[in-house]
């Protein structure tokens, strides 16, 4: 039976994402100067104010206020009328030292026996319905907002946009569980004030449909067949959206965990990512299970795969690994038998996850908007400065968990 499925995304200017990006910028700066840093950093943003809180164990010292201001400026909050502006907002830091009670369960004499930073379960998911092995509705939702942000920065065709925005895409699936068309697109975007509200609404809707959508179709031709003349567009459906960002809604680190992962497909263990160093398995094991699921689907084990791993705090070995193929397995094995083979290929102890995916590097700022999964692996050079005038330039691999570097090992294990 045909059905509908919906996913949403939010822009880098959304208040929760502002908080995520500040938290992850702090992580990157700590790791750049001390790769062994242990950090759990939360951020709150509201009208004219940023509050930083959390626990840190590190050999380095940072100007956390300057780091936060740099992030806010890069996002685009640079005008006083936004009521949240990089140079003038107040920044309060309540960051303190990490609990020794927690640290004793993580650090061990043998690095290989490093314990999990917390208990919990983490999920990774992959599907072959897109080239990047992500759910299509979420993929499109992200791409709409990434392109909208490009238009905002160009300041030529659409020069009235402000940083805050949300998107939502509803797809119709056919009887074969394949996406057949886009049924609805919702975009709410913050904008400058207009003299006349109806003129404003008409212009924004026309610009989204006549400028943004054609750019998406041209940039991603693999999705062109999904667009049609009967799409229901809901553009700024509540009307005026001038008050936005942290002035419109308070933002907190870790409140967009479904946007960050699979848009409601698969499953989620409940733990957020941003602001956490890789000893926190909420983050590192979620990346590792995505890496597993993506390589399994790419190798042809199944069309769609969910992988779960679970931990006890301070214990290195996972409690167990679970695999769900939703009846799409192609290898003649039960899901439990597939899970056993996964254990043979991927060492899921926290230290080995960190090493395999190169997670003790400053790679996290780029994850904090438009999803942690489905992104393009790449090597970049990044430069960091500390309050003592030291400058450090490092070459790092981004989104290592998206690499298809275990496909051959998977094929060998499953005799594909």
C-alpha cells in the first residue's frame, strides 16, 4: 500500500543549531591543542545572551568567549536588529572540571581497555534509496536549506533573508516501498521587515518556487523526477517571520537529534552528539554504527539496515550488537547471524572506534549543521589560535564514518 513519509531540517541559524555549533567549536579548539581532552559542553542561546556550561579535562586553556563570537559571526548574526549579534551579545561561561568519578571509568592504564563514557544504546542506519545511503526526505530537507543559505550569502537574488530557517519534505512511496514523488514542501525562513505583509509573503513564496527549487533540481538532477506541478508548497505558512533566531526562541545544545541523524527513519538511542568528545559513546558509537550500516548496504548485504550497539559506563566491550534488515537481506542469513559477522569485522570498543574513525581530531564543527550523517568525506586544513598567541594548523579528515572503506572486508566476510 502506498504511504507518505516526512522529515524536517533546520538551518545553521536556527537557535538550537547555533548552540550546537558553539559547543562543537569548543570541542575542536580543545582537541586541536590537546587531543586527549575530555569535554562535555552545553550551550544556551537567547536574546542577546550565550551561556556556556559543562565539564572539561584538558591541558589547554581557551578564550571560550571569542570562540563563541566567531561562530555566531560566521553563521550570520551580525546586525543589531536581530537582537542577537556576535560582537554585542553577553557570554557567560560556567564550564568546570570533569568529575574524577566519571574519568576513572574511562581512562585506563591500557588505552585499548578505555571504558565507555556512559551507558546507553546507539543506532546507525543506511538505505540505498539515495546515493549517499540516506533517507530521501531528510536528504532533500537538508539540501533545500543548504541551498537557501547559499542564496542568503550571495545577497543578490534573495537579499532579504535572515539566518533562521526550517524545511520539511513529505514523500509519497509506492507499493514497492520506493519514493515516487514529492507531495509537499514546507519552508519557513526568517526575513527582513517589509512595509506590506501580503507583498512580502507573495515575494518570498515566488522566490522559493522560482529560484530555490530550480537550483535544487539543477544541482541534484537525480531528484528531478520527484518534482511535479502538484507539490503542495507551504512557504512561511504562519505569515511574517522577522523575529527569529535566539531572539525568537531559546536554543539549546542537543535538541535536534532526529535532524542530526535519519529524519525519523531507523531509530535513535536518545543521546545528542554536539559538545561531546569521542570518549562519549553517544557520539562515537553512533558514528561507528552508521559506518557499519552504510558499508553493509553498499556491499549488498541488504537494501536497508539498522545497527544497534549498547554499552555500560566504564566497560570497554559492548553489551551487544543488534542488526535489523527489514526483510531486505540478500545473503541468506538471519539478522542475528549478520550481527555475529559484524562483530568479526568491526571492533566496537571505544578506543578502537576512535582510532578507526580518527575521532580525536578537530573535526566536529562541520557536523553541527545539516546533519552528522550522509555528508561527504574530505580532507581539509584548519587553523586554530589560543589566548597565548599560539597558532596550530592541522590537516584532518572530515566525516570518516561516511567512507566506504570496509566494503571489501564485508564482501569477503559474507562471500558476496
